[in-house]
C-alpha cells in the first residue's frame, strides 16, 4: 500500500490508518525474526510475535473478523497490530492491540480500536466487544476509555472493559 492508495477489499480505513489482515507470509516473517522495510521501528513487538505464533494455530484469525496489521497511511509502514479473538462467545468477542513505541502518543491506538470495534459490532451475532488491560498499562486504559469502552470490573492485576454500541463514522470497509 502506498500513502495515496485507497484501502483494498477487506481492509478497514480510517482518516490516518488502514487495518488490513495479516498474510501468512508476514506472520512467518515475524515468527522467523525477519525484518521488512515496510515495518516501523519497533515492529514487531513481543505481542505481535505472540499473535504471529497464534495465527499459525488459529487460521480463522486470518479472516475478516480476525487479526489485522495497523498501517500508517502517510508512510505506508506497519506500526502495530489489532485483532479480534474469534469466534464470539455468547455474542461477545475480545479485542487486543499493540502499537510500536515509535508511533505511540498520536491517537493511533484509539483510532484503530474504534474502527475495529465498530466493524466487530456489525458481525452477525456480536453485540459486545470486551478488552482486558494489565493495570500497569494506564495508556491502554485511556485508549479504551477514549474509544468508548466502559470499565466493567477489575482485580489486583487487570481491568476489564466492554462496549456494545458502535461509534459512527470512524471506519470504512472497502
């Protein structure tokens, strides 16, 4: 994808980002510690490596409702990943995300979370999207709050969030 190109079929587009499915080759490259010129500094992070390993075991996560790479439109670089842990359980699906340290603090995580949440809530049988955040990660808590999630519970280690209403106008599916 180049900075000026439109989103391809199956991609979610926001004002500044494109969320596109992982390819099996990209997952293999991450698992093999390869480095691509199309990856931002800091990608892949440890969480991306975990997802790449899981994609090998859960092929459905490569589909429309699975895991995606976050691409910065201006640069065309992969700056992180975001995904849904599919299939839904009793109408609920979990979201997870991570962003390269070099791209944090720009609102990208919130933008991507809103877009994928809105998309998830259009899926047949999905009425709630949840997320779990480790308490030592206040930036991720703020991402979820800004994306419209509400705190539903917490213990000594994690906070749990949920949303069941889509935000309008954050993403367009191509």
